[in-house]
C-alpha cells in the first residue's frame, strides 16, 4: 500500500525508458540509490522486478496490487541494460505480444547486441533469456506494453525466428500454431525478402509447411 506521505518519484526516474530503473540510474538523484529504491518499493511507488531492477508503478495503480506481464518486464529490464534502440522482443515473447500465444510463458526472449546471463524475476517464477543478435538488422515495430512501447519483431520476422529455433523458450509444442497464425497475417513478399536476406529460406519452408498443415486441420 502506497503511503500518503511517500516522496514523489523524481522526474528523471519516472520518465526512464519503459519505466524500468536500476540503482545506478538513480545515482544522480540519491546519495544512496539502492536503499532509496528499496524504500520506494516498500512504499508502493516502485515494483521490484528482479534483483536490482524496478518498474515504476502506474499512477492509477498506486496503492493497489500491480505486476506487469512478463513481456513488459523483460523489455523493461533489457532496455535498462542496453538502451531502447538496442533491444527487440523476439521469438515466443513476440508471438505473445502479437496475440497468437494465448498461454502465459515462463521464459521471455529478448534480442540484444551483447550476451548477458539470464535474469530470474523475483516477483514470479519466470526468467528473461537474452539472445545475442544484430538488433539493427531485425525487422521490428513498436508495440505497446504495460510499461510503454517496445520494439518487437514483426509477424514476418517472428515467423522466421520461431521456425529457425522452435526450441528457444519453454513452449515448443505451441510454436507451429503460432507460426501458422502469424504466417496468415504476414506479407508474402516481405517474408520472402527477409528469408533471403537473413539466409532463412529453410526456416521459411518449415513455416510454410506448418501453415499448410494448420490450414488443413
């Protein structure tokens, strides 16, 4: 429950990209940032996502139980580490944000420019897995999340990524149906172009097979 006397969050922190901050981000504001962020979390102004990572609680949720979904939390944590333009939500997590993965996931997948150890969330039994990729070469678009807009692979890019590495994540059984659903809304010319450019023609063939099977069933 947020205290009526709690100190308002400084503007510099309230406007952090994807509303996610670390103690080092608060060094210019507080002499002892780690203890101050803990205090703000106890007051309900921040929500602790993982060790050293906090999300700004939306104004309308102050004093109420709030937890951002896994994809939002993963995008926020990755953005705090690498910056907004260097992070792209991909794979099953992108499929979830595109609305073709109905079941909640236990692993979030984020493309980043440099490898990072996986991060376990402290507010639920889930992990954020980082995949090193040239994020500037990925076909991505902005999609709204609970913490603000994030870069997410397009349906076409997500089709190729899922078909290329269907075991990445923890819901391999759901991948063919997700690929088929995304394939149906993809631009065929764009999909062919991306597959050729990224040397994913075999992945495209696999996706086409899954889409064909899904269409027949």
